[in-house]
């Protein structure tokens, strides 16, 4: 199971999280309106063990490419209204080595129909609670809706996953369920994570 920790910013916090060696992907938000906007990162503060995920919202493709090159991002997460054509152009720009994640907002099973439009142009889906703003609400949606997902791509789940959700994560089953994305429920303050809580949570969900 992939565990992604998103919304990182503080250099020492990043280093401590990376040293756990249990976080598969670490996310950095390049959306200026977000309270977890990463701003500038020094090369020395970037994770060495976790793969680096850049999170973007309706950003110009060239800027995404520039930041991917600058920070050697392994994955690009699209968290806005990016169209399939946008994703196709980004794929051409990035090449096949940089993987693309498309967030799909979920409130009903019908929302899963949108996945079909993106299956040929992205590598993963991220299912998130539908909300009015970009960047997520921190609230969970009904995971049982995902039983109706019959697409071809693996997916991750995010939205309101916290320390008390160990059994919920362990008991969820779908052949294309790839992992989870955690963020605000493990924070001391915006973009500053509780490393001990994250470590305990990951050890518990993987202890099966």
C-alpha cells in the first residue's frame, strides 16, 4: 500500500518524515492560494527516500515542467479542473518517467464516470471529497461508493484520513486500491506534521 503524506514545507519536518523510511510519496503543494503552499525549497531539504510529488491546480504546463525539473519531482498531482487534453499535453511535456495523478472529486457514484475521460492520459486517480474550493476539505466521503469503480487505473483515497482510521484503511478492499493520502489530520499546524503520529499510523496499517 502506498502511503503519501501531503502538504509538507518545513525543512526539518521534511527531514524527520523522510527518515522514517515508511512514507512512499511526499507531497509539496505549488498552489499559492493554499495555506500549505510550499514556496521555495532548498535542495538539501528535499526527501531522499520518499518519492517527490508536486501538487498543482490549473497551472500552466510550462511552469509545471519547470518546477518538476527544478525539484526533480517523480510525480505530478493535478488537483484542479485540468481537462483530459491538458493531461495529454502534460504527458508529452513530461515524458513517461514522470507519473501523473489526477484528482477526481467524489460525492456520488456517478462522479466515477469522469474517470473514463482520463484513463489514457494519467497513471493514477486520487479520489477526494467534493468541495467548493481547491485543495480538499479535510472531510471524508463514503468509501463504499468506490465499489462501483470499474476503471483500469489504480487509485488512492484522501480526505479526512486520521489516526483513528487504521481499521477503516485495513478493511477497505478493491483490486485497484493503491494507497492513501494523509494530510491535515496529522498536523500540528498547517504544513507542519506530527511525525510520531504519522509513524504510529503507518506502522499499524502495514502490520497485517
